[in-house]
C-alpha cells in the first residue's frame, strides 16, 4: 500500500498540467451549464416568493353589470375569506398631464385596507401614510422597467370624471344619454389630485405589455415581445383613494366594487404556476363565475370576467422565460458532457500510455487491475471534485448575472433566498459519470495486457501513404514541411478524430450562441435578457475550445517529445519547431470548423425550437463567418501559451532510449 500511495503522489507532481487541464474543462462545462440551468430555479423561486410576499391576486374579477352586489361580495368572502379579498375599481382612460397626453390605468382603492396586490415602495409617501391623510387627494404613481412613464412627486393631476365616465361607457358599448350628460355637466366638477409617492405595481413590472387584460375567447398569450405591440397602449398606472370619487345625490359616480382582487386561502399548498396551482385556478375560475352569476331577461349570465395570473403578461412571460432557459440548459448539458468526456478520455488514455512500465511493475507486484485503474480514477475524480467546488460558485455567479440582466426588461423581484442546487447536481454528476466511464474504458484495455508487453514501449505507428500522395500533381509541389505535417495529421487517426469531434462541437456551440444573439440584436425578438445569455454561451464555448485545443495539443507534444528533440538536434530553430506543431493544430481546427457548421445548424435548430422563436433561415449571413473567427482566436491564444512548452523540451532526456 505504501508503494501504491507513493506512485499516486508522484503522479500528481509529474502530471500537474494534465491535472489542471481536467479541472479547467470541468469548471467551464459545469459552471456554464449549471449557471444557465440554475437561472430557471432563481426565476421561478423568486417569482413564487414575490407572489406570496406582495400577496398577488390569483383572480381579478371584473363586474360586467356595473358593480358587484353585497350578496355577491358576501359569497366571495365566505368562499375565500374576507381577509383575502380587496374591492375596488379600475379604468383605462385617456388623461392629459400638463403638455403630455397618455393612456392611464386608474385604480380606485381603499388605502386603509390595501392587503392584496401590495405594491413595492420606491420613493415619496407610503400607502400607510396616504391612508392617514385627511384630505384624500394625494395619489400614487406606478413605475415599470421602461414601459410606464413616471410622474414626478408634486405633479398635479386633474380628473374630469365626466370625461372618464364617457370613455368608460364608450368602451362598454353603451354611450351616455343626453339626460345623463346634462346631469354630469351640472353636478360634476374636475377633481384636483397630486402625486405623492412612487411604487412598483405588483402586477406590472415589465415594459413588454399591460399588467392584465381580458383576452378573446380561446386566445393565448403571444410568445414574443413584439407580438404585443398592439397592446402597448398603457403609459401610466395611478392609484387613487376612493375618497376622490365624487358623488351625486349621495351616490358615487363609480361603483366602489367594480373589481374584486382575490387570493387563495392557503398559499403553502402550491407554488406559483405549478401543476397544482393550475388545477386550483381552473377549478376556482368556474366556481367564481357560478358564484357571481346573475339573471338577465330570464337568462342566467356569469355577470363577470375572471382574469388570472395566466392572463397577466408580466407573470406568465417571466415564467415562460424560465422554461425556455431551462430547456436551453439541457441542450448545453448534452453538448458539454460529450466534449468533456472526449477530452478527459484522451487525457487519461495518454497518461496511462506514459506509465505503461509502472503499470507493468504494479501488476508484477501483485496489484489487481481494479486497484491500478482505481489509482487513475482517483486522479480524475480528485480533479473533478476540486473543479466541482469552483464550478458551483461560478454557476452561482452566472445565475445571479443572468437574473440581473433580466432587469433590463423587468423590475425584477428580489432574488430568492433559497440557493439553487438541483441543476448544478444534475450537471456535475452527469459530467463526473462521463469522466469515470471514459477513464474506466481507457484503463481496462491497458491492465488486461501482460506485464512483459507493457514493459516494452508501444511500437511507433507504421507510416503509409496518405490520400494526398496519390495526387502527384499536388504532392510534388508541396514543400517538405507541409508533406510532413499532412502525414502526421492523417497518421494519428484517433487523435485526429478526437480533435475533429471536439472542435466541431465547440464550433457548433459558438454558432448557436451567435445565432441566439443575432435573433435579439438584429431579429424580431429583442430581449436584453437573452442577449446577456447568448454572450455568456459564446464566451464559454470559446473557453471550451481553448480547453480542448490545449489538452489535445499538449497530448500531441508529449507523445512526440523524441521527434521534436530530433528536429532541434538537426538545427531547426524555435519558430520552425513550433510551426511544425502549429500547422497540425490549425489544420485539425479548420477541418473541425467545417464539420462544426452542420453541428451548429443542428444545435441552432434545437435551440430555436426549445426557445420557441427564430429560424435557421433568419440567421444573418455574417454570423456564419464570425463563428470560425471566434474559434480561431481562442486557438491562437492556446498556441501562444504552448509555445514555451515546445521550445523548452529537454533534448537529452527526450532522446534517451525508452528500453
């Protein structure tokens, strides 16, 4: 056991760079994939916490009969609890603010009992302070990311209720009669109010649509932001106390209970937008309609329209984004697991080849094949464990960054206190399993050989004509160094195929990221949140390319130390020796890039389908040209790093006989 542990310790010292390269590629793979996947957990858990903290209404019940009766309100309170219901009135009207004009949603609410859809305080006076005001003429203005305009504190807002009632009646399809207009002219005077505070509306914290609206029967929410252009008519949201509503002959000109805002009794039974929540909403939507039913001309009608969170663009779009990002995370998981397994398999195969003699000695000393393979698996697993810790914090940082980027489209709720772990664990164990199996596969082949065969160095691969040599018109014109390069590229086929597959996958990921970026910057999608996500994918795909090229080129150099040392003895200068290796690297990379185009097209097709927007045909032509430039830039950076390793090879050590 002492000998066994000594060999394990020496292995870490001797192969430190190989150990670090495994750590690097696992950090890149797990960090990116878990960061993107965990973003969904952050979005959904933060939305769910916000839903509970602000006591967001599950149902907005709008009367179609001019207001709810006391009997209807009592029935709702009995079903859901009086503490879970707020009554009020909302209207969308055209208002003039000084020299500006815009559409405003007016919420007339009881400030003293405002417990549902509680807004987030931004500045100025709070709801509680306004509830204590005696004059009842101060109002609140809501803000969103960029879609709503904000009125400065102290801004005077004149409410002409005659005009408001006329607009409301016109929207309902029942214009006011001449008699009613005459009465309104005589008794209604404009009401002066003043903005005293700013809040964020509990139902509207995006600039991509209205907070709630009644859709046509059977309609569904649009998937893309720009499809909502026809709905972008809301400029302001104002909250007004019920006391500002004037009365005529003791009767309020607006029904105080035109809207009911209802929340579930027990929100611990489900989280927002879960399957249980969907079932609850469906069941209670029908129950509310039955409860509010009225009889008109001998026929029973629902008497109301019910708006749920599924009809609210802010909530449903943010939840949908979470699902899209999660689907993207699974696509990236498959791609990164494949590339990581290939690179680590090559790394560990080469490490075992370099230690053939040591494996033979251990077999001779009586160590079983399982123990020998375990030593190399420990090497890979310890590297993976260290990388797992680093990638966890990298993933957390990426998830937080992506969440922050959503602030460009939303006034995001506070980030959930619960740490997202699920997708990190899925990603980490998937990649760890791939590393274990690739190491096991590489080790079984070696330990099954006899010790005598292992003690002999593996004979060099027999040279043979490559395909270009069968083209004399081309071959005769090539300088010797290019002939040598082409022979080496095609001679080591396993390494060539490994590089080709890894670079093709990396190129495909870069293309997919650029295509996603293209859809946002130059296409019709235009989401800043997805722009940030696409930039992260392109960066990490480039880092993956760098890790792949560094590892496989490092293996190439270590396999050919004697060959490189021979060139040095023959008088080759440093730049010529480095160029000898670099030419092979760039040829392999360029061929990998060519194969990366179909891989990228496949990945783009998958990404567009899971994200539910974009198409291959709509990707700008220049993105297909930028992708190989990105891959080549990262490749060039790696070759600069490896130059020192090439020119510093010890000629004496390398030329010693292996026997």
